[in-house]
C-alpha cells in the first residue's frame, strides 16, 4: 500500500533532505510542508537501474519513492535539483552500507537491538495504518459529523470588512455606504486587505479569534448593520459589516474533519488494542 511505502522511507527521506544543501537554502524562503507526489511532476517509477554502486543497482523507483516522502513546499519547482540530491544521497547511503557490511556491523549487538526496535515499530505502524484505512471511511466521518457536530457549535457572525490605511478614507467609505452603495462593491474598489476580491468577506468568525477592537465591534453589530465609525487596529482602519448572526453556528465537516479523524483514530486503536489484550496472555514479573 502507498502508506506502507511512505512509512518505510520517511525516516531516511527526511533525514537526507534536511541535511542537504537544497533544503538549507530553500528553507530560508518557505515554512510549510506537505507530501510531494512525484508523479504530478512528471517522474515515472521504473525498475530500470540508473547507477550501480559496487554492482548494486539504484533504480528510478528508488529515487521516486524517496522524493514522495519529501516536503512539497521545499521541492516544488525544483524537480531536477531534488532528483539529483536524492540520487546522490542514495549513492552515499549504499557506499556506507557496503562499508558497514565489511566492518561486520550487521552482527553488532547494539545494531541488532536497534534493528529489532525499528522492525517492531514498523510492524506496529503497518498494522495500525491498515486498520485506520479500513475503518475511517467517508461514510463513517459523515456519520460522526452528524452525531457530534452540534457539540462544536459556537456563537459566531458572518462578517466582511473594508481595510484602509487612514481614518479619513474610512469615514468617506462609511458615507458612501450611508448613501446606499453596496458594501461588497466598495470593498472590491477600496479595501487593501486580502479579502477585498471577495467583497471583504471574512466568513464565520468566532470569539477569541480576532484582535480586540475588531472583535468587540463585530459582536456589537446586528445582522445587516455596519460600523458607523472606523475601527482602528494595528493593521489600519476597518469598516465592518455583519451579514448573519448565529448563536449556535455549526462548522462544516471540512473544518472539523481533522479533529474527527484524530478522535476516531484514537477510538479505533484503543478498541483494537483491548481486543488483542483479551486474546493474549500478559504476565508481569514481580520485582525481586
């Protein structure tokens, strides 16, 4: 399974990438990470050898598997550079492995002990991953949302804002609204905030998620109202409009899905482990 391929290579993939000059230079410009799908970047998995190291082949498939474990934000648009860095590290790894075999590392007690731990952890991860893949289905997530979504309801308002850099401009905007101009149209024309293209729409806002002057103004408005005086924050001057007020706003499934997946995962694993415990013999040796 795909999950298994990623599990087997993640430790190596991240360690080689984090240590490479490619990562060090690119990490200075970006700060997020996601898995990279090599096939989306024109790479094709193949068993054809690219290079031989002491007669041991390294294939295109080996390279692709490692690339798929790397953080997307550090690799996007750098396919050739990343591919070369991965290939070089695979060559380095093979050289060290061959040298280690000659040194007899495979018979070293400490190596064997750590190898057993790694194998046990890998087996655990394989089984749990398969179990979660099997049981956490879209249908089950939807049912979980139906059963528990209301527990996550919170007082919220659906609001929009127009952000400008000086108070006089904000006051002139309020005058335009007083004359009947549409808030969204004025926002598109005048707002300097990132939501301007959407008519200033910010979506549903909960308490304790905004800077204080803004939050106080938002929750003082009724549906359809807008602020009659500019609201000053460290970002500039805001004119705010509230479109809807909902004392028990229920977030969408997409918003709650990560938390629901985590909760379901914990429940499934706990139940599975308890089942295994009932079927097993567990004996504790008393300390002497």
